[in-house]
């Protein structure tokens, strides 16, 4: 897999995004956040259950792993297939990975029927996703660029042109830059570095990584 989508939690703060709909007096409150493991997803679900302890239902779904290796969902007392599965399908339809969502329902006294429940749980997740920043995780490489001071201006210009992420820099008697770049762009980029620095710039490939590109 070369790319996948995630909730963009830039500072790893575990921010929770919410959305709410009302359907025939029933409140559906969706809470969604980025997670990195099944344990983290379960802890988040318990957190929401405690927050809305007086609700009749706290249904959930989560996807963990860049290739969706782990998926779970629960109807939490709703008729089978009317809550957790539709919620999971929204995450999968968005191609989201490493995400967990809980939809809390406060019953309004009016039965919605299976079709109505599916629509309500689906729409609640979609509502939460409207406020949710996302990023595409791209398969790339971390490169170390070494150059003299004559070449740094041209290299920075090249990075800007290619919209590449500069992770760090070190200025001593020479300049060292660490950058992230899509794997398929590495050969052409290395060639350009050589050309713009007249051979004085050197590039060393460090490791393969996935890195976020905000949408």
C-alpha cells in the first residue's frame, strides 16, 4: 500500500471530534478520534461510555492498521446490523485507517425501524467527520542532504517547488537537511540536487517511512 487516509492529529493530542443529529426526538452524538492500536480504541470507547453513562446505547466501530488488519464494531443493544456495521462502512468508505468512532443514542420515545436506525447512525458519523481534519499517509523515504553554504539556497528553493517536508536542519561548517519525499520521486530528486549544486550536494537515503500530507 502506497497511501492511506487518517485523522490528522498533528501533535498526537488525541483530540476528539464530535457531531450530532436528532431523528424523531432521538439524539445521536458521534465522537471520533485517531487511535494507534486496539487497546487505544478500547480505552477511547470506555471513555465515551463513562461520559454518556446515562445513554441507552453507545455503539462503536474502529479500524486499526494501514491495511485495515483489525476492524471491530458493536450495535450495543440496537437491532443487529443497524448501528456498528453502518458506522464501520462510513470509515471504510472514507478509506480511513487508525480511527475509532462511538455514537451515543439518547432514545426519544419513537421507534425508528431498522432503515431509520441505519440512516441515523450513518449520518451521525458523517456529521462528526465534517469537523475532522484528515491527511493522506504517503509511502516515502527520509533523506539526509549534505551541502556547502553555496548550495543551500538552491536546495531550499527546490524543496519549496516540490512542496517537500523539511524535518530538521543543522548548520555547522556545512549544512545538513533531513527531508521526507515520496518514494517514486527519490531518483529524480537526487539528480536535481546534483545538478543545482554542481555536484557539491550529497544525498543519503536513511529509511522508508509513512508521513502525513494534510488534505
